[in-house]
C-alpha cells in the first residue's frame, strides 16, 4: 500500500510539474504577445507623431512664405504710393510753373 501511495505521489508530482511548465510556457508566450502589442502601439504612436510634425512643418513653411509675400506686397505698395505722391508733387509743380508763366505773360 505504501508503494501505491508513493507511486501516486510521484505521478501526481510529475503531472503537477508538467502542468506548471505548460503554464509558464503559456505565460511566456502571453508576455511576448503583450510586448509585441505594446511595440505595435508605440510604432503607431510614433507614426502619428511623425505625421503631426510633418503637418506642423508644412504649416510653418506656408506661414513663412505667406509672411514673406505679405512683406513683398507691402513694399511694392509703399513704392507705388511713393511714386504716386512724387507724380502728384510734380504735377503740382508743373501747375504752379504754368500759373507763374500765365501771370507773367499777362503782366507784359
């Protein structure tokens, strides 16, 4: 009877050891799956961040380009206004000179 109990105890211990090894292997696989899933999530986040950075860089370039064009337009407008003012000044001088000529010829 002691031999049967010993054999049952040994077989039970072997079965328990086998079950524990199977569980450890299963847990190891689960841990690997979790790591793979986390890596996939991190890769997706990195990809999204890279896309956001690219979008922001494009917006910054567009803003810089727009600002440069605005400055160029402002400079052209200032030159145009300066030319117009100069033209009006020259017209005023010409009108004054013509008036002076008309006054002098009337006096003669």
